[in-house]
């Protein structure tokens, strides 16, 4: 069984990646801005028993390089898949990683076998003003008081309570908080540098013809739940499953249940 970790230099940046297992390729994409590949620690061993599991840190996250000018997560991902010689991939994307997975499936449908979208975001979706302003406020805090203050703001802000597992799941909560607190690149680059797909995925969802599984969580943000419903409504070959008593990272809170849901979907 392969077990590789390293860096690839593509598009004038350096991306961290790991590969474990053999078989059909299954790519895990973390969310943002306070996440990295470690959020999938409870999935890799289970899924790699049947698939070749690829994790990576998006530019500006985890062990990958910080952006220094305009760039595209979408083109970074395409270049990484090309460098690793991967085709017909299954993509599992969490939050903003789900949005990237959708963009990729629209832009490069010939490279994608199916999608698993976990509490997904959606590029182009008309997010309400308070959702945007809360993130802007954290960014402003980071610029004025430093990244550590911004991270603490994020953890203590009741608005983001849905991101953190209940204290009743101490291990899961500690896992998420640990990753958030150790976010090395948060507020250290300008989010306006990211080049987004145009027209947006919000406008193009009907073009997706491959199988899509949307995994939602009942204690997630109402906005994220609405996005999941919208994606399900607009994609022809999709189904939605609800994980109970979980927030934004159900695969951290209930990893065994999540892993089995994914394996059953891929088997079918």
C-alpha cells in the first residue's frame, strides 16, 4: 500500500499533498479559511483500505505556500491532478472544499467520476449580508490586531458555533479547535487575490450530470443547509443525506457513520 507525503511545485507555488492506499483515486478537499488536510485524519485509514486517497493543502492553507498575488484554487487543483496523473477522480469536498469540487466538476467534467459534498459552500451563492460581514470583521481583526486575535475571535464568536462540535464530543471539539488554533496562514494573505470561476457555479449547477451525494448536518448553519437543498434541487443525479446531531464537520463528530455513508455511496 502506497503512503506518500511531499510537495509539488506548480503554478509558481508549492502545494503539500499526501497519498495513501491503492485503487480508484479519491481526493479529499478541506474547507477554509481555518482548515487544512488534517481535518480528514479520521477518514484516511478507513477510505484508503479500498481507494487511493489523496489529501492536499490548498494554497494559503496548512503546509502549502502563502499566495503572493492573484491565483486560482481551481487551476491549482487541476495542475495538481495533472502532476499526479490522476483521471476519473471521486472528490469529497467539505465546506469551501465542496465549492471547489463543484467548480472543478463544471470546468473539467471529463476528469470527475462523482462528487461527495459535505456541508458545502457554493461560489456565486447570494449569501446574506450578516454572513459576509462576520467574516469581514474577522479579517479586519486580523489586520489590526494580528492573526492570533482573529482566530480567538472566530472561536469565541457565537455566530460560528455551528463550526465547533458540542462539548459533549470532547475529542471532536478538541480536534477542530486544535486545527483552527494552528492555522498558520490565516489572515496572512488577501482573499481578494483568489480568481473565481465565471459564470459562477450557482448559475451552472444544472450542467452537472454525474452522481452527487450531499451530506448535510442538522446542527449546521441554516445558510449552509439551504445551499445543500439548492444543490440537490438543481443537480439531476443527486441525493441528500442528513447526519443527525452534528455541526459543520460531521465527519469529525461521527467518523464511522460518515465513512460508511461514503463507502456505501461509492459501492452503489
